[in-house]
């Protein structure tokens, strides 16, 4: 357990940030899941629309520091390739 005032404050702040980051990560997974479902359905226009909604969300997550930018680049590349192959 923390004994210093600053350490107690850091614990409180970490808890708040953890909740925020968990919500952002969950939001990202939802967008990715919608895109993958559209790809699985085989509807190219729906998949492209879902991809266009998902892309800025992933880029903003990079800005917020939730996930690494190379991870986003890799996942966007793979999903767009799957959409193109429909």
C-alpha cells in the first residue's frame, strides 16, 4: 500500500486512466467486429462503409496512446486487403 501522498494520487489517477483506456479499447473492438462481420457477410459496400467508420477510430486510439501505431497500420492493411478481395 502506498504511504506517500503522491503515490496515493498516482494510484487514483491510474485507476481513472485504466477505466478510460478500457472503454476506448472496447469501443475499438466493437468497430473492428462490425467490419469483420460485414466482410464475412460478403457485402462489399457494407464492408467498405464499416471500414470507413472504423478507420478514424483506430487512428484516434493511436493519438490517445491506447494502441501502437504499427498495430493499427497492420490491422487496417489486412482488413482493407480482405475487403478488396470480396
